[in-house]
C-alpha cells in the first residue's frame, strides 16, 4: 500500500482556515511534488520540503521552508488524511507540535482544511439587504488592512475584501466567498464607539461578537474580539489576544 506522502501528491485547495482561535478567509492552495511543496495564491511565494511520520499518533507533518518570507523556518504539525480531505494543524512558531486539531488565543496554531484539486468557484450569497441607509456604517467598504491575533492578512486577500452594510445588517466577502453575515447594533455615544454583531451566517452563526469602531472621513477602523471574549478597549491586535482589527475605506455610492 502507498504511504501517505504518495497519497498527498498533487494540488490541494484550502477551504477553511483558523488561526489562534479566530476564523480567517480561506484562499489559495498547495502543490506537493515528491518531497517538495509550493504555496499558490497565498499572497507570497512559499516553498520547501515536506516531512511526514504516518506512524505517529496523531500523524506528524512538518513544513520546512526554503524559499519565500518563511525561508529557514519549520512549522511542526499534525495531520489527518481521509480520502480527498486533508486536515492539518501547524504551529507557526516552530517551537512545539500541536497535540490536537484545535487553536486558541496564544497557541500560535493554524488549523487548515484542504480538499484535493481545484475548488469550484462559488458566487457570494446575496446580502439580506442592499447596502446603504442613514447609519454611519451603511454603504460599501473596501478593506485596506487587517490583522488577526497579531498576524497581518496577506495583501492578496485584503485586496478582495469588501464589507456591505445596511442600517441593520452587514456582510463581509472575500472575492466570491461570503466570510461573515450578521445583524448589528451600535452605541455611537460610547468612547470608543461600540458595535455588537449577531452572526446569521458563517462559522460563528448564532454567536455574538463585541467590537469598537471609529470613522474619520471615508476611513473606518474596527476591532472585534472572538465570540465569548470581552470587548476590546483599543484597536491593537497582538499575538494571542483573540482580536481581529481592520481598516476599511468607504467606496463612492
């Protein structure tokens, strides 16, 4: 019977991503040829070698980077391969190997799910309402920058990020993927201004997320903590804090 390295050969498309306990937009793929890998569509050129131990429990998979921004680093991981689905949990600090397929604030872990081959493109589901309204958040916004637990989102993803907001609902999309949809309430008298999301679609459906925001001209800064965590008090995002911070620019109506 072929070992797991033989079964991993070819292209794998990223379909789900979670870092330090927070969901992130999933895009790009990896291609494994022999003992080498190459990242495609992930904002930079990453490459290196794959080392696996398919006898360990859970099975081990390490990425040893030889090119790109991570050159010289090793990500230690565990994996589960079931047919055309690969689940991989990597520690991005290289200091330890995850013990379970899970992430939490401060863990330094990334949980990734891949499917074999190219994923079919899907059109974003229509927003519950059209953008616009009297609320200061209403309209369509283009992402300028974003950070999750201190990690910057790749420019290739940032450039595709849009937030479409009515007076009561907001939807975030990356390219053709709906990342989040929620109803929201705000308190513009608070300092900083506060926003509460009740997710109606996506990974956090049914959960509440607490945040703050500020708007200057056509630029908005917004910061959320993961569901279940206290509201942030500033717009910083640091490793392990469970925060997502982003800057958005309002598009002409």
